C-alpha cells in the first residue's frame, strides 16, 4: 500500500495538466535552470514562493527557513546564496518575510517553543538591539508587524554582508538585494523600500531603514 497516495495522485494530475497546457514544459525544464531571482523566505506553509509572484518552476531559486533568517554560520543558506550568485548568476535576491510570522512572535513575546529557540537567538539579538524602537509602538498588533518588517530589513543587510555578495559587487556583477513582506490577510506583497545594489548603498540604508519603519 502506497503511503500518502493522494499526494501521488495530485502529482500525476498536475503533470498531466501541465503538459496539456504546455506540451514542451518538461523538455525545457530538464535542460537548465536559469532563474533571475533567489527568494529567501520563511518556511511557513502559507507563503508559497512561486505562486505569490506568479513564476513557474525554474524561474525562482528558493531558500526557506523559520523566520527567513540569514545567519553567518548557516552553511545551508550561505551555500544557496553562493550557488545562486556565482553559478546561476541571479540578478535579484529577495528577502521576503510575512506578517503573522510565528518565529517573530515567539521572540517578541519571549515564548519558548523548543529546539527552534536556539535558531531564533539570531532574531533575539535584533530585538535586543532595537528594543527601544520596538516598544515605542504601544499598539501590540502594529508592534508585531513592525518587528516582522525590521527582521526583513536586517536580513537584507546580512545578505549584503556575505562574502559572496560583496565579491559579486566588487567585480561589478549586476546584483540587487530587496526586502519585501507578504500579508496573509489579502495575499499581497509590500516593498519595504530597501533595495541595495552596492556597498555604498548599504551604508546609507543602514542609517535610514530602521527609522523609516518606526516612523510609519
């Protein structure tokens, strides 16, 4: 007896329908992946990366983890960035968080959830660094939203600080790093107005971005 038969059935229906609508789809797909975008997002099952930006398989290179963090000792994430930039030559890296993120909520409210607490220590450091900004917002829902936004912006900076990205910029490779956030309530993306294309822009963004979030 095949386990999870319904998922295999769904897969076959999907493959059949894909060929019906585009007979050459899989022939193109097996030849090469040539995405222009790397998506670094949250593991949350409600945020399907390809679907919400309307891209097909092969058009978006994806890395996901709890709370969309970019950490300097995470070889998984760093390897994905390096492969995307150096091998696939993506032109855009998008860090996308989402409102209602459980990882962000756990750190904001000091909720212990188990092994994941170790991973979220990286986010706790951001909370500690900007604690006065965060708690200057008295409305708890708005505070939560702003912390979600702040996390995205800080992860954008972390991407920019990787050796892979700094080296790409040094050799004048066309590469932009973006910070977005997704709203589960309406399915819409929001640009957090942080787009960095070189190290000079990074320095300016670090001075401006946090104040932008908390002055909204």
